[in-house]
C-alpha cells in the first residue's frame, strides 16, 4: 500500500510538513534560540537530546514499525545510574537546550518518570524539558505531577478521534496549563491523509508494517541536519543520530562506557555529520530514509559547515 507522498517534490513535501505539524516551527525556534558552543573552538553543541527511556509501547499503530510482527517489545527501562550520568554530563556542558522523552516508546510507562523529570530539572534548570505521549495513561493527577516535577511542555498525540482530542484539551485547561505548556496533535486522520502525520518510511523499517512504505532504492541527494543538532539516547545507553533509525543500525557509541561530549565529537558521528551536511546519504541507514532533514537545525548546520571550512583551510 502506498500513497501520493512519494510523487510530490521535496519542496512541496517540506511545505506540507510545516502546514500539518505546527510543532515543527516551534521546535525549530527553541532549537535555534538555544544553540550553544563547546570550548573556545566554537564547536556547536547539540540542542536536542532525545531519550527513549524503555523498550516498550502499549500501542502498535499501523504506521509504526511496531505493527510489524517481528519488531521486538523489550521490557527494559533506562537505569537510574545511566539517567543520572546523562544529566550530570549535560550539566557539565551547561546545557540549556531541549530534552525530549520520546523515541520508540511510550515514556509514561516508565515507573520513575516523575523522578527522572525532577532529576533532569535539578541538573538543567534552564533546559526545555518535554514529553511526547499517546496520553493513554494520562489523568488529572498524573498531569499535575508531571509539571510539578519540572516538565516544560507535554505533547499529546491523539490516535483515537476528535472526542478524545477534546477530552485532552479540557483536561489541560482544567489543571490550568497555558498554551505553551501543551501541544495536542491529531493522529487519527484517515489513511489517505497520512493519519495526520508527517509520514516517513522510518529509514526503511515500514516495509513490513500494516501501513507499508518501502525503503528507498536510491538514496536522496539532499542534506540532513540531524547530526548537527540532535543527540538520541536509547534506554540501554546506545547513541544514535535520530529517532528515524528504528532498526538501530547507526550506533555512534554507548553512554555506559563513554561521555556525551566524546561521542558527539567522535569519528563516527563526524563521519555522518560531514556526509549528511554535504547531501551524501549513501550509507546505512540513511540511504534508505525518505525523511526531509532540513526542517530543523539549519542554523546548526551552517555553524558546522563554517567550522569544517576552517579545518580544511
């Protein structure tokens, strides 16, 4: 099963993405406003740290790789030790960017989520701390507790219908949240509208999902900014460039053994960064990915390009 998504131009696709998902310009603004540099060498730091805090989700949406019968559910969660290490190191970097609990899972299934948010806020008082959730386990007391713990913004993806969407709006207003503290996104649109998503092939991992999108036969010849601004941490400490790599093929390092800054500047991350910022996606898994990587992080990409030009000279 396939749709018009592959038949439109890249520029048309970018425009449709921004129209469909108002979170894109919001996230881009936060990302660019919080660009920071490491050391006197003016090395750009990441502005988005995404944490996939377990191996489980309570849903198997048709457009998600989890609807593939062979995709694993792993009942494991990020350890307290690793979580503390991550935020200690981010604090040492004076990190003020985004922290997003999301990834490949439902983050609210972690029993220590409130303690994790509190710890993140303690170490990073100026960071933008967010959660992306399907809202299935959300209620009034849990919502209040999340913000009391130090959450900045909650993004709720609604999969069931307009009735549930209305209920979430009412719940957020009932507890007194203002507009900047929550974003509600409808993900229940019909299939011919891509479910309300900026649909992608998740680096080629949707070919066996219920809503099948094939992997690319030829890699896109377009830039991707993800390794210029994004740092993705899996529950077991593995570090990836982004959350589109559902097969987890690109592992830049592991935080149980290495430091954040060392992975950010290591050869593997730098290899991907130089390749993708020069529109070369001809390596796995990026060669099979159809994601437009230039909607966020263009400011970071320019800084990295300037830095690389200095190195060449």
